[in-house]
C-alpha cells in the first residue's frame, strides 16, 4: 500500500479522488466490499443506490470520518488517513495531518449540522479563523460574500434555529466553501428537507458544478443526477454495480439491479 | 412596647421570653469579624468551585481516555469522593497534610493575620478545607460535565472535524460552548451548595462565617450571632440565584424564541427561565419544530 503515493506525490496530474478496493466493516458487518473509483478534477459524480447500499459510508471514508478496514483512498494524490512508517507498517496518520487534509475537503451533511450557538455569519467564519488563522475582518468579508453567493446575505445575523431547512443547508454549503476546498462531498444534502425547499439547495449545488468544483454527491434526486452529473455511480450491497454517463444509466441501464432500483424511484 | 397583652405575647415569642436580642443580631451582621467571615466563605467557595469545575472537566477526558488504566483512575476518583462524607474528607485531609510535611510550616505562617483578619485562620486549615472542597466538587462536576458534553449531537463534532478542526479545537470552539448551556444550571446549584458546604470547614478551625459566629459564644449571644450568619448565608445564595439566572439567559440567547422574551412573569425571569420556551438541549434542529420564518424564499 501507498507505494504509488511516494511516486505521485505531486498533485496536479493525479485524479482528485482515487479509491482502490476499499473495504469497510462495522463489527462483523461488511458494508463496503471492495469499492474502486476515480473522480477527475472538475468532475461531478453522483452516487445513487438504495439505503444501506454503503454510499454514505463510502463518502464518509473519503475524508476519513469513517476509517477504512482495507484498501487505499487518495485525494489529490495524497493518501487519506493512513501513512507508512519507516519500517513499512501502515498506521493511522496523526490527527494534525488528518485535520489538514480534511481542511481541503468540504462536506455537507444530511442534517446540516450547523453550529446552533453561532449566527449564520459566525458559522462560516469559525473554521477559517480557527484552522487557517485568518484574521477576523478578512473572514467576515469572505463569509459575507459567500452568504450572498447562496442568496442569504440578509440572514447573516440569524441563528440557525431561525432559519428554514433550506436556508440552513445553504449556510452549511457556504461554511464548507469558506475553507476553499478542492473537493466537495454532499451526503444526501436534500433528504432532510421539505419538498418545496429542495430546489433552492439544488440550485446552489448546480451553480457550484457549473463553476467547475469537483463534487461527489450522494443523492436521491434523480433529476439532479441526470442533469448535472458528469458520471453516475449506482451502488448496492457495498459494491459499485454500474457506472456511466447519466443518460446511459438512466435510459439504458445494463444491470438488473440498476433497472430494478430505477424502476422503483423514477 | 405597650402593655397590650397580645403584643406582649408575640414579643415574648420573638425574644424567647426576653433572652433573645434582635438588636444584637443587627450589630453582629456588620461586625468586622463577621464581614471577614463572609469574605472568607466567599473566597473559599469561589476558589473551590473553580478548581472543582476544572477537575470535573479534566475527569471527562480521563474517563474518555483510550487507556484503560486512566479510565479506571477516573472512575475510582468519582467513586471515592462521592462515596465518603465531605466532612470526613475535610477532617482527614487536615490531619493528613502535616504527615506528608506539606503544610506543617504553614501553621506558623500568619497569612490571614497579615491580611488583617481579626480571627486569623491557620493557613494549613484553610488549605486542607480548600483542597477537600475542590476534590469533592470535582467528583460531582465530573458527572455534570459528562452529561453536558454527551448531550451535544455527535454531528457537531463531525462538522467541526470535516472543516479541518482537530478534536481539541472542535471541543473548545463548538462542543463546549454548547455544553455550557446544559452545564450551567446544575453548576449553579452546585455553587449554591458550595456556599453552604464551606461551613464544614469550621470544624478544623477555619474562621469562615459559621466559625466566626461560633466564636461569639463567650458573649452569651451565640444564638444572635448564628442568626446573623444565617442571614448572610441567605444573602449570598439569593444574590447568586440572580447572577445564575442572568448567566443562563445570556447563554440561551440563540435558543430563545424572541417573541417570548421579557414576557414571562418577573419571578420566571429571575428563577431559571422556566417561563421562557427554549429548545431542549441537544434536540436536533428540524424543520418541523421550527417557527416558520416569514420571509424564507
């Protein structure tokens, strides 16, 4: 493991995400059974599949919120969460290194996870100040422009409890963007929203995709996947069953499991 | 008072048949010794609560340690200090300190005399009481801190981590400020308790409020002195309850439905916000439970 890393330490040419034969056990339960995939720079990949298929777990492995049991994940050419010691053993990386790696990967959660004791503006400013050491005035300036970007400049001083679900999720996206990530992970970002609030969040995500952000999107929004994704991955039972261009997956799925799933959700 | 028999009857009750002098209570209340006793009680309570709270916080991490030995030590600490009487701990420590030659020289250090205390507390007694109160408080605070931190949605720490914070940064900037809201109300009760528990230090000769009052036994008016002490304890705990309520209101600022602010009955605003609707600590923020903003788009 990790031999290639030493060789490809230069970023730039490496794919943004390179997962190789990723396995993940929760106790005896194998939820990922050898997942391999690559995401190129600027690519938008949507991961679809029934619940329990391992798609969320896989997403969480990409920024090491879950530890993988076997396999390798590289982000921008760097191994995620693990490093090789001088005598060749593979051990979990130091917390500092893991944190530094996560600082470059934005994540948006299904349940928003905004910090309820901070205003919308403060939610966005907190990480740049604490992690990057940005000064307060700069961070505030940037936070304001990000709030404007997601259409919430008028909610800067509102606490999360005073925002609708859609507004909270847009603040959460702005919060992730404040760290200038090179990769964004979306974990069912619209699943906890009332139907009429889904659109405003998808609009922001679509805008990000158009700006060239590299995105891995776990979603149940087939319309979004069809229109925005460069590639769609269908997962079931902890493996990638099928992947391809959205038109191919949605119009002419090759695998029976994909066909069954799409028949149920479309 | 006149010769009205009814007035006389109540007068005899209030003065224990002439042996109790309310005027003496008034005099005791503001005697230098008593005021200094109040001061010492306050100093001891504040210091012990502070150190005890820090011990409680430290115990949270000790009991969450990856090392089984550390977890065991943390557990044993809480078990011991919650399982033995505070009075025993104070007396034990007072007799134990000289044995390990920590406080022996301190007996001859007249710190409190130098500071101008009329009733000079031996420094070793003060230190023994302070340590015992702190350690004992630490065990109780450990439980309170644990309940507070554990009540915070794990998603908060995950969000902090996903933004590149270390777990310490996440704890300090995200989890602890939220946990404080849960911790402060029981912490307030602990401090109320602490103000009164300091009276146990009278048994080892610390001239806090109770011991100062006791020392007036020679005047033959000890009951009046004790009444003055009781009035001071009541004053301290009452003032604290006001301070506590104000702290809780500030911590809850982001949680309170603004339309409810300042509308509760006066007593409600002072005693613990019980009339102000807040989201229960740790409850997930959901669309359903939220007031729908008028201008969401």
